[in-house]
C-alpha cells in the first residue's frame, strides 16, 4: 500500500522558517521524482519544488532562493526547508511522487499539511 505522510506544517510569523517532511512507503522511493505542491484557498494547486531520482532540483521563481528540497533515499523521505516565509506562502502543502515508465505514469499524493504565515 502506497503512503505519503507529510508533517512539519504549522503557524509561523513572516520571515520565519519551517521544515516539511514527507515519509514514503509502498514503492521504490529512490526511482521516483519527488515534489512539493501547494494549494491556497480559491487557487489552483501549484508546483513548489521538485527533486529527481538523480537529485536534480527545480523551483519556480516565487520560492527560488527561499525554499530547498532534499531527499534521503535511505529513509524514503523528502524534505523542504522553507525560509523567509511570506503570507502568500500560506497554503496546504502536498507531497507528490511521480515516475513515468514506457509512457505509463505512476503518481501518488499525500494528504497535505497546512502552512500558515501570519503575524
């Protein structure tokens, strides 16, 4: 059974930091591209960070330089360090695992963790 369990969300003041974790099980973690998405109320879900099986990372301009994604294959866990948080970072953050083999996509989602940035 595939599981992605996020943790580390919470309430933080502007300028503060949080570290999200996503523990994976039920699939070969090291073969998958892992990503964090977020969804704010009334908005579409957006990609925040990705890390490939080869540890290549990518970020949108909105979080570049503030967020860092990393992975520990031994622990089947992906992390996201979020620094200098802004009120516009407030959202539910979701962990995603993706692998496409011969045109077939295997894609899994976690249940999400709330991040609220407010004074």
